[in-house]
C-alpha cells in the first residue's frame, strides 16, 4: 500500500475542528470513523505522510475498517480519495473546512444542488519502497578463540546464562555458533538478543534454530532496537487475532496457526487486506480446516505472482470466463463453484492431499 501524503493549504501545528462538523456529523459517525478523520486532520496540519496500514496499526483497526471509514467521509463530501490504475487508494485530500462542510451539507440536502468547491491540486504520492528479495547471508564458522572471547564479555556471558536457564540445559557448541552469528554478522546488541530469546521462549520455542530464523527475519526487516522488535511483534499479534476472527475462531490461537499467518504476511508478503480476502473465500467454502484452506488459496496466489485484490479479481474473472459452465445441484450455473474449484475442489477428498503437501512445506 502506498504512503499517502495529505495536503491542505496553510498547514498548522494545531488541529482545528469546526463546530459545524461537531453539530452535523459527529453524532452519526462511529468510533473508527471519528478516529480516522481526526487523525487525518492531525497529519494534514503537519503535512506528514501516512498509509492505510499505519492508521490501522495506530488505532488497532483492520485495513478494511480504515478503508470503510474513508469511504464514509468521502460520501459525506468531507474527503476526496484518488485511486490508482489498480483500484487502490493512492492519495487523499481534505478540502478547506468551509468548502468541505458546505459540500457535505449540500449533498445531504440535494444531490443536484451546485456548490463551489476548493481548487483541487494533484497530490504527490510518496511510494512505499518496493519489496526486495531477502538478503542471502553467508554464515561463517567462528573459531574457538573467537567464541571464547565472546563468552568472556560480561554482558554476553549473562545472556548465555539466561538462555541456558530458559532452555533448562547447557548450550551446545552449535548453539554458540548461532549466537555468535546473530551477534557478529547480524549485528544484534546484547539487549536485542536478550529480547529475541525472551520472545521466542515466550512463544514456546526453546530451539536455537528457531531463534536464528527469527533473528534473520528481524535483520531483513531492518530491526535494530528492542522498541522496533516489540512494534513488529505487536503488529503480528494483531494480524493473527484479526485473521482468526475472520475465520470464525474465538478460542486461543495455536502456534501452528500463528505460523501459517506469519508466513502469509512475512514470507509471502501479502497485506492484511489480501489475507482477509482469502479468509472470506475460505469461510464461504468450508466449515472446517479453514486455516489450511486459506493457506492453499494464498499459496496459489503467491505462486501466480498476484499481490493485490484487483490483480486477484482480474485473474479469477479471466479464469472463470475460460471455464465451461458449471452446474449446481438444481442444474443451475455455479459461478462461485467455478471460482473456488481452482484452489480445492472437494473438501472431503482434496483436503487430505493439501494437508500432506503443507506438511512437506513446513
């Protein structure tokens, strides 16, 4: 999702809210809509960029919640949205208070009434950096003298002792090699390494191979501090909760389920919006094994290089048009069946094969 820079004439470090806005619009808006609009006013005042995902993270909303809030204010005439060729939001503009409120009021009174509006200027969009291929790290073997020198450092020695306490066993030479790799080649501070161990052990992973994988993921994400790592962890926890809720789960999430979701988000690089879109398809198609069903859908999209909802919908439409008409139990065309059959044809037969494939992948 692109970074959105929201512009307004005469930016200020204060947020002004019109009494007319409070009188006419505040009561009819829900909490999410109010939060999003006030936050946009704040970003306007400072001419700061933001994005759908940033707003969602800040207020613990889904990206879809934010998009619905933006559409609500656009419908009332208090916000203008620009879309790119893919149909995704690329820029926002808030007209001046007077013009925006007059426009919104006129739309409530009559759709046909003419109203002067503020001059709309093209909005530059600060594009998010393109996703790069993960860095290929060349691990080296550390000598005994190098490991001995590390162990003689007081802070590093305390980290090793704490880890052994967490693991309930002494660290092996292979474990020490991994610690040296994280500290020296990934340039993790002792403080960040300590949080890394606590984070993994807290997720019930007392395994240096797992800790090393998490460290590499953090390194590739540019994480250098504990604060950055905590922010990443909280985002992941939020998306795990949102996805399981979308799949109809209200009970505690298992580690296996969380691993699936984090794979979609980090390894496959899908946005939360796309993941929730796949969840919707899974919910419509099956009442059990929804997590593996969703994994099958997203694995298919990832293999096809589909990253946005507009790309996915175009591919589905094209595939549907090329397929012969399908018939449901009553002899009518089953359009939904045609769309979903490309992923998993029948729950009672293909799910076993899919799960075996996923186990190999894991």
